[in-house]
C-alpha cells in the first residue's frame, strides 16, 4: 500500500484552502454571494486587501487532531503504551482551546500544565477564527466526552471537519480509521450522527490515501456504517448525496448551487459530509471546480469547502490545486509541515527516541 507525500500535503492544504476561501462568506446567502462576486460566485480570497486568505477553526482543529495522532503513535513506539489516544487527543484539543482564549491565564490548559510541543507555540494559530460554540463549551468543561458517556447531544459539523488526519494516519485501515474518528469526535460532540459522520469521512480518507476510488471508498464506508448503532440518519444523508449525484449526472448538466442546496446547508455533520461527497463525486478530477461548488451556497460554506478540499486534494495531489490559492494562503507553512509529519509518522526507529521529534511530539 504505497502512499504519496504530495497527496498528503494536498489533502491538508486543500482543506485549509477551502476553509480560507469560505471564511468571509459562510453566513451569506447564495444571492448575497453573487451580488458580492458576480453570477458565477466567489473564486478567490476576499477577506484581506492583499488578496490572501486565512483558515478558520476548521483547519486549526485539523492540525491539533494531527498532533494528537502523532503524539499517541510516538508514545506507543517509544514507551510501548497503546490506547492512550483519547486522553492525548483531549489534551491536544485543550491546547487548541488555549489558542482561542489566550492571554487569559485561567484557562483549563494552564491548570493542566500541558502546553508543550511545537504546535501550541505557533503564534499564527493564536487567532479567534469563529470557533464553534460546541467545541468551546465542551473543552471549557475540562471533561472529555466518550461514545459511552456523551458530553452533549451535538452533531454540529465541527465533529467532521477536523478528521482528515485520522484517515491519513490509518491509511488502508478504513475500519480502524472509522473507529478512531468516532472516538475523537465524541470528545466534543455526543450525538451518534455526529461521530458516525466523522467516522465515515475518516474511512473514506483512509481508502483514498491508498488509491481506492471515491465511489468504492464511499461504499466501503457504508458497509462499516451499517454495522453501527444509530446509523440511519448518517446513512440517509449519504444515500441522498449519491442519488442526487446520479440524477445530476444523468441529466448531463453541471450541478448548480440550487441543486447543491438540496442536500442542506452543512451546519450539521451529516449534511456537511453529504455535501462534500457530492461535490467531490461531481468533479473527481477537478480540484478547483469541486471546491467552488462546495463553496458557493447558502450555508456553512467554509466547512463544506474544507472537507471537499481534503477529499479532492488527496485524490489529485498538489499540482491539481491552483497555485495562487496555495501561494496566498496564510500560515500554509504550518499546514504543509503537519502533512509532512503525518506522512513520516515518527522520526527515528520504532524504539529509538529522536530528540527533535520528542520536542515536537512529546510521548508523555
């Protein structure tokens, strides 16, 4: 099972780009977007006067999810201690929470004494970029939710948009990717549809990472989903996307924003998942057009464009992404570095600790 560094980079960069494109328009209707950008909709960064774009909490939390996976893997390699994933991931999300509440000194992260590793030191992440209220409130409690003991009843799309690194870490292991993503999702989102949608997305990413086609990856994830309790809402959303894709394809006309909005607005997990799958199915070989479809609609367009960017980036590689979108993405260095580290997984031997890696991803 050969994986590609270029596609790992494109997966995370693609997600960050979709996120940054959508950041300034996520609360606008399609009519307002057209009035702002023309009848074809938005196709470039507009948030800053210099033509650059900045990602939001979607990508911030994606990076901290990747950090959690690498720290857990490093701990297992060096100390031989598995099954610490949930605690390590909760601590990573608390580090993200710290970046959103800094410079207040009474955050839970300061009390926990866990502000270590390289990611939390990156000042470019210390920006409040419309973080989701569910994530903030769940982490503010200091408690980590689990599937067995849910922390709330939320199924917001914040449970899905951060899970691409799970599929990249567990490439070619779709069932494991599904399981881990569900567990990490439940730390902040307790509704079964929320964490099952996250698991579905991670399973698809896991298959795509080893060259499986998108349609087969979706059907593989459906088989895993159908074995889970409370799966019907997530399954119905995915099936709706597949049906709409087949109908649109049979009509021999490209999907419009009005067609796209039949799947919802993307504020909740199963809608965001279904909308991203539809956009990627509609333009499997065209990163630009697929992301623009996921971007130009009335709803949570930064999240749907981000998830679509993850999918199409992984499917097509860095060269498929418009160069100006990469060049004008703020903090792209962080995104690219995390993709490289996920591809590497651990520096040094399985039992041999590397000082640089231990500084970046402490195994404790």
